[in-house]
C-alpha cells in the first residue's frame, strides 16, 4: 500500500487549466510530483515511474482531440491512476455520443434527434413541431447552438449539414456580444482587444486542422418558459450546484455568466439524478446541465468532464450522497487530486 509520502504524480502543465491548482496542492502538501509533456513522443515510457497522471485537456486543443483519449486509456492499462479516465472523458465535447450514453442508462433527458441520412432528416423536419434547438456535436458556452423556428430554417441547416458542413468554431463570434457583456471593467475590455489577434490566429489554425462538421444533423426539443438552467457538478462523493440565468433576449443560459448560488433554489431532484448518472457512467468528475419541464421535472441537456473551476469554487458548499449539505467552499481541482491520491494509496 502506498503512503502519501511515497506516491509520485505526473501533471501535464497547461497554464490557466486545472494543472495550476494541482501543482499548488502538491507543493502545499509536500507531495512528489513532476510536470510532464503529454505531447512528447516518449510519454508512455516516461510515465512508467509514476503512480498517476493528471491532464486537463480542452475541447479547443486540436492536438489533444487527436490523441488524448487514446493516451489516457493506454496509461490506465499501464496501471496508473489517471484523470480524466476514459469513463470520464470519452464523450467529452461530443453531444452525439452523450445522446446515446444517456439514453442507455434511462435517465431523463431533453428529447434528442440525430440523423445521418439527408432524406430521413428532411422527412422528420417536415413533420415535427417547432421551435427546435440545433446543435453541433462540439462547442462550449452555448456556441454552435441555434433556435430553429420553422421548417424553412431547418431545411437550410440540413442542406449545409449534408453538403459543405459547418466550421467547428462556427458559433464563437455569434456569441461575441455575450462575451463582451460579461466583461465588466475597462481593463478586461482592453485585455480582450489585445488578445483578439491571437484568438483569430488560433481559430484559423484550428479550422485548418479540424474537419468540418458534416454528415449528420442534431436537434433537441425546445423546452419553453425556462429563465435559468441548473448546473450540477459531481466530483466523487460531492455535488456542487448553482443556477445560470438565461441571457438577455435569448433562450440560452450556458455562458451567460449570470450565476445564482442560493442553494434553496436548487431542485434537489437534480442532485439525485446527477449522482445516479455519475455512478452509472463511473465518472470521476461530471458537470450536468439541467432544465425543467412544465411540472418542474429536471431534464438533462448536456454533460462535460470539465468546467470553469472558479464557478464551482464560488459555491458555499456541497451535498454528499445522503443529500446532506456541507458548508465548505473548495477548489474542485483539490477535490479531484484528493480522490486520485486516495485511489493510489488504497491499492
């Protein structure tokens, strides 16, 4: 059995990601760690001396998308504890994959429709009711999401989906006004302007590497009269929750930046469902977005293994599996690494 003083942790250091807090935690607790480069050709051989690998990879990193899942699964087979493990990240930034896995475990989801044949899609488009919500399989913060109000709009999207397709970053600048609205002070505006050339270069580079989204079309039912959604994040035995208010003159809440941390407003059914999903999918970390139907029944829209950690840290506490409230604000990265260390030490 390993002890806290004998374990060794490899951390892929990506400034601005979960790795910042993981490194701080190891330093503060005197835990042996080393930063590694998961893009190194010899990374597998390098990791043989470690007990665990932590790598917070992001959906906008085109290189990580190419091989992160494959590397992490391979490292798991070596006997290391990894975050995220394959159960946690396999359908990350893949709404199509999420549809099937959530349907398979019989949890309440927003009815979702995916077509891989143009004619079948058109047949459905002509007979369904509107509005519907169109999404690409990838994208965070409500990017690549559109409210479709008519058959004509749906047909145009269908034509694009089965002909030229969509750029993977198609929704970024459609969301630009919300990004500006969330920028509260002049210094932040200036920072965004300074970063704009670098952002444009990154988007251009990503679009050259990533294939266009085509050959499928994805819709969800539109659930009306929601002024907010509920984000529940499960990390091990902890459930963090807050509500996100819908954007001004919009139907989307994700990415609005308008967060409500009053725990009394959380629908406790969301907590119970979230623990069930995390258990059945065997995930280490899982953020789940809920909206509610007209009878206040929660419906899952999307899931993700990672999230804005500061939003979770701002929670006043968390619920355990017995739905008992613990008044303790913690960094989610600390919860993640503590769970990994416990797994290593228990072996």
